[in-house]
């Protein structure tokens, strides 16, 4: 049997940094079958348990091998509404692929012998999009009289909306930004998740009856109480964690110091990379510093290097991270891609101060060197600053990507009715995702803190079941 791992084709780094086109290609049919054929079909597959939504990975891979792509699509759809999205962005190297028995156990970075489950999922997801495969309708007449408001159109909100619509519930999504998708639209750049894939999934939701109202801030434009008074029987909050954490150091307010969310939103959502076709310019530095080690930092660095190349500036983007590469929370694939594209990495360093010119534009960054100390609560070794280790780096643009906090516009508008924890995350019953405010459910990053797309979708799916039980149990009370 062919045991050679089949990796998807990728565009040449020197070419791909000239545009925002997708980097990784989809498997061809032949490649997908060869890769699926490597699966050992374990009696007790570990991969399924390590998937946050327990997709029957063994089954869909066996279906690919038999060329039953439609069957494979519906196997995945039982647990995951958006395989073409998750197949592109899921951190499989830390989840299903890591637990694949073919993974070499002694090297944390080398899961390259594992079955490439995420790329097989993408192959099937794209097949579903291309062939307009629709999940079976589960229409229940008892539910068709209900209207549910979904606040936020990120993966959690989209997942709830899709599930409820399948059961015949009328769903309206309210979204603050002018386009739906949440982080999938404004955070993850199109070279990782092309817009047409996201648009295809959103169009499908519209086709099954989901209404989407953009430029609408729940908590400001209308309160939760007002939505209930307008006839919504239940509300789902999927408002995410979109508020950037700040460093709190001198010089952070200088011009050309961006939070990564602001930078990425301007480029991805507002299309600054297509200026002047789109009227959203952005300052592009000659020496760009990115601070952080997560997915957001990698996306910011890879976007920044593309902007430099597209504007004929010699690329110079450097990531500064306070731990070592081993502790970086970013996906391995993104780190490798960033390196291939010319992003430089500096480990065990922490910013101390930013220094500007007389006009208030950032010109230099002062860093301190660190060493690794004891493990912290996340299980990673804590960075410890080395005294008097200051050094200076010249720069003219800094992007800060050190984490995100919950968005509290909604929660603050109903203080006292909705319990939140000290981090500002909404407290829910983990089985039903119901909050302490009757009829209000929540999921995604606003519940679990910064997480992943598949986790947000999983919570959305659980919440949809909670909402359906709630609607059925309160049918009389809420009948219009
Ligand atoms: P979000 O995606 O944040 O969506 C929330 C939506 O709610 C937003 O559109 C927001 O505008 C809207 N909203 C907020 N308040 C209101 C309001 N009051 N009224 C109306 N609408 C409101 N995860 C992965 O698995 N793989 C990756 O590769 C990956 N890369 C990432 C890259 C970046 C740059 C970032 C920031 C995150 C990344 N993540 C990744 C994490 C992942 O995207 C999130 O965990 C996920 O998007 C959370 O989904 P959500 O639906 O809870 O929230």
C-alpha cells in the first residue's frame, strides 16, 4: 500500500506574497483518494475523540476511498456545518492529526506522517460547495411559528442560524459590521480563507431562509428587551472576543502603532490591499514589527509582508515573541508559511517602550530579553525578564497582537440579568448554552474566551439544540 503522505500543493512563496490569492490548493480527486487510502481505519480511532465536535473521521475517510464524496459530505455535516471553512482553518496539527496513530510521537512538530484529515475535510467541503449539496431539512411544524434573533455572524452565530433554519425556525442575524462572517471575514485573510468560500456558505444560509441585518449593534441600536418585545422568542449571543488586549507601555498611543484587529480589519474587511479601487488606504511601513505569537500575529505579519511587496517596498517584517517557538500558540502551518514568506522571528523578547519622532510617529521600539521560568496555568513556561537587557530596534510600524478580550456591548446593556465571569465571558449551562437571562443563549468566544472556529461552531450547534428544547417547552407562552 502507498504509505507516502500526500501534502496539498502550495504556491511558491516568492509568488504568493505578491497578492492575496489562496496559498494552499485543494486535493485533486486522485490525491484525496491516495491520502484516504493511507488511513488504517483503527478499531478505536483516537482522531474522533480529539475533534471538538467528534466528526466521524474514520467513516468519512472510508467514504472518500470508495469515491462516495456525497456520503462523506453528509457524514461531516452531521457534526460540522461548514467543512470547507474548517478544512482550511482548523488547527488539526494540535487535534485530530496529533492523535492519529501514524503521527511520530517523539517530535511535537512532526505530525507529517499523520493522515492529513483537515485537507481531506476541505476536499469534501469544497465538493459540497461546488455541487450545491444541501443538508436535509428537518422541518418541524411546531417550530415554524417561532422567530429567533442571532447576535453576531461569526462561526458561532452562523452555526446556530443554519441549524435552527433547518428545523424551520425563522432566524434573523444581527451584525455590527457591514458584512457578515465575524473573524472569518475581518480577521483571517483571504489567502487562508477566500471570500468566495465564506460567501458561498452565507448564501446557502440565506437560501434556507436566514435573514441577515448588518450595521446593527445589539445593545445600542436595539436592546435585548426590545428584540423580545418585537416577537423574538429566544436570542443567541455570539458576539465573540473582538476587543484587543493592550501592552500598557509608554508610546503605545503613537501613530502607526496598530492593534492587530484594527490592522487586519482595515486590510481584510475594508480591502485596504486593493486601494485605490477601495477607498481605504493604510500606512505601510518599511520596517514592521509584530508583537505576539498566535494566529493573529501570524496573519498580521503575512498580511504586512504582502502589502510591502505589492507596494514595491523591500520586505522587512519581524515578529517578536516573549517565549520560544515551541510555546507559540499559532498553528504550525502558519508559522512555517510565515517563515517561507520571509517573516523574521525573534524569541524571548518583550517590548518595554515605543519611541516616536517629533510628529508623534513611532520610530523605535525598546525590548527586554527574557528567559523561560516555571510553567504557568496554561502549561507553558512563563517568560522571565532579564534585568538590564534592553536593546533597541528601528521601525516605522508596529502591530500589537497579544490577545483578545470579550466584546461587552451587549452584556453591559443588561447588567444584573446576565451573569458574566471576571474576564467578562458569559456564564452558560454547558449542556444547553442557556445564560442566566431566560430565553437568552450564548456561545463561541464570548463564552469560552479566545478559542477556535470549530469550537465556536460546536457551541453553536449545542445552543441550537438548547434553543429548540426551550422553544418547544415554552411553546404556549411564546406563541405569536
Ligand atoms: P467572532 O468570529 O468574533 O464573531 C462575532 C461577531 O459578532 C463579529 O462579527 C462582531 O462584529 C459581532 N458583534 C459583536 N458585538 C455585536 C453586537 N453588539 N451586535 C451585533 N453584532 C455584534 N481559529 C481557528 O480555528 N483557526 C484559525 O486559523 C484562526 N485564526 C484566527 C485569526 C485571527 C486574526 C483571529 C482574531 C482569530 C483566529 N481564530 C482562528 C479564532 C477564531 O476565529 C475564533 O475563535 C472564532 O471566530 C470565534 O467565533 P465567534 O462566532 O464566537 O466570534
